[in-house]
């Protein structure tokens, strides 16, 4: 939803650019803390989100006894219905019984505090390669809120996949108060007593795959005429799966030009890959001017060509002549990418922060027992009155669905 709004705002010419983007008002930073279970060293990172996602845990229901009793009574009614003559006054019986059954329905009640508690609780990451120890093991991952936005969207994750991988909906009550204080969820960042894990670059160096010396030695002992570099490449290509698989790869790649070249340095390989897109390439103005004058192309076309060819002038010339029919489209695409990058960088700098106290002003709920049918209804509060928006029907609401919402929208309560 927010992504669609962002796209419409970027292309609209009627929106005052001084007005903040709507998604930017909801954007906040989430802090992730990762702790190595072996070394107890930690790493902190942040990511941006537009909604706080909270999961539902059925085991935390506070009315399990009442739900179980209701389910037993419902089973008894089903058994009684089987003994009745269902053909007699079938439609009338159906019309009379359904409303009564729905009215008496008992749903599991999941406290809002339960959803918050599970969000804050750490989860275990299995088979994690620790940059501190260089071996695989467990890590503990947890999250906190780094910045509290002016407007906060909370998503109660009512949809899930069952054991047959079919989508279903939790038919539960999650009562959410109109005013909440979640300041206790604020991130605190690295503590003075903590030791930070090595940098991400160090992690990549540790995790860079190396050819299995046993596989390489076996290939060389076969005396098939392959060089050591070729055998190393083969071992890596098959993920060190064995000499037989590596030998098969070698025969399939006999014609590769670089098969006998030394393996590239992981760090230099990373540097090369970071420039392939040309998005961060700094163009030399004199080169652009010279190429534009010598080839007779406008500067904007030359810039696009140089970015597509990573600054190679010879390849840029070939690119220009081979794309003469869609040069303007290429320029538009490049500008769109640059604008998107600019919007992203600006939005990151504009994550607002304030107290974690909020007041609810809107609810979106889903009417229907499953994801395959039903529709969404909105409730909005104006002043002290709640209103329902159900397709074309708008009216005052006397009983907003505080227990059944899918998306809740809050406004930060400014401290006086």
C-alpha cells in the first residue's frame, strides 16, 4: 500500500514537493541485535520499515477453558443435528440457528501485551557462521525500535500457512487500547560492557569458499593434464562435492578462457562487482565532453552509455550506436533510478523520532473467515466520533472493531 502511494507521489505533478511524503510520516528504524552464542560478541544494524508487524501466538490465549467448553458444546450440537431430520424445515432452521450460533461464539483472546512480548523476545538463528570464531553455530537475534515516527502503523498478522501450506486466518480477538505507550521498546544501541563482532568485510573474508585440497589433489593424481588452477576452479564450481563431480565440470568447461588463471582475490572480486551497475560511477566531465563531440551524441546519451559500460569509452561508443532507437528511454530509466536513489537517501535522513506514546485514529479490518473471500472495512476517528467506511456505506460507528483489526493506525501524542 505504502509502495503504491510512493510511486503515485513521485510521478504526480500536482503535489507540492515541500509537503512530506505520506509513507515518510510512517517510516521508522528498527534495530537488530545479533549475538554469537559461542563468543557472546554482538552486532547491531538498523533497517527501515513502514509498519510494526506483530505475530499472534494462540498458546497465549487467556480464555482457553472457555474456548474448550465452547468447542465441546459445538461438537455436541453437531451430533444432535445428525440425528434430526435435516430435510424438515431445513432452510428455516438454518436461518434461525446461524445468528444465535454466531452470537454465542467464543473466540480465543490474545493479549496485546503478548504480541509485544514475542516481538521483543530473541529468536535462535541456526547454522550461523560466526566471524568471531570462524565456525558455524547458533546466534540470538532480537529487535527493538530505534525511532518512533509521527504516525505508527501496527499490523496484526492474522494470516498464516497451515501444515499443508494453505493460507488461513486466525479467528481470534486481540484487544488493542486506543492509547498505547511502547517507549519500553526503544533501542539502546551497543552497551559499554559488550564486545562487537568483527566487521561485515571480515565476515565475508572468513566465509569466502576455498577449494578442498583433497579434491584438488585427487584431480591432479588422475594425470588428466589439468593444471592446479583449473582443478581449484572445478572444486569451487561444484562446491567441493567430490573429485568425480569436479572432473565432470572440467570436461564441460575445457574451452573456458580463464580455466587456467589463478583464482581471483575475494576482496578484489568484491570491488569489481560493486561497480558493475555503474550506479555509483563518477564520470569524468572531460571524457563525456570529448566523447560527445567526437561521436555527435548529446551529453545525456553519452553519460548513459558510460554508466552502462562502467566508464569504458570504446564499449560506450558501441553501446550508443547499437541503442540509437531507444536512447531517450535509456535516459528516462537512468533518471528514474537516480530519483529513486535520491528519494531513498532523503527518506533515510528524515526518519522522525519522538516519545513512544500513541493514540489510535483508524482501523482496517477483514470481514471473512478465510483469505480467499471477504472484504476490508475501515473505521476512522474524527474528533471523538468513530465512523465506518464499508464500500459506499459511511456512517457513525458505535462499536469499532478494536479486537478484530488487521491494521491499526496511531498518531504520536506530543508532550506538552
